[in-house]
C-alpha cells in the first residue's frame, strides 16, 4: 500500500490550489496564525468488496482541516471549494488504480475564539 504517495499527491494538489494566501501543513502549527489547512489523520481499511484475485483493494480517508480568522465564513468556504476543485480530478499515482474518490463533510462553523473551522474527509477507493 502506497500511503505516502497518496498523501504526497493530496498535499501537492492542495498546496498548489491555495497558493501563498493559505499555508498547508501535515502537522498542527502551534505558533502560526490562520488561515491554514492541515492534512490530518489518514485512515485506511481493506473491505472485501474491493479485493480481487489479482489485486489488493483498500479505502483511504484523508482528514482535511480548514481554519480561518477575520475573513470569516466566506473565506473558509472559498478555501474548501479550491480544495474540492484541486482534488476533483482523479489522482494519478504510479502503481495505484483509483476506483472512486469523493468528499464528505465540510460544514463551516465558528469557534468560541472567533475562528472559522471546516473539516472535510477526502475518501478514495484504490487497488494495487
């Protein structure tokens, strides 16, 4: 299973889509002020329905956290849409056949400390 390659492809696409206005991390930045996006926990599983006699099938879910400040809810929605656009085309990763990819979640809410937060899951079904 090529999780690092999947992570790297997602990271590169998100970073390119957001440009210099929004920083992208794969860890939680403690001293950095928002806006930023964090690629959080990546989960995977091996459902029997994706296996075949010649291939190993699995699902991967990449958690994506979006945090903004003063620009408010509109900016958080704009960031989310740019991420959706960047990941809407099938990932191209050598040695992996992508069967399906989709987003779940993405509601934007305001936190007590006046940050706007969204959490999105990017899920893909793959075979090697």
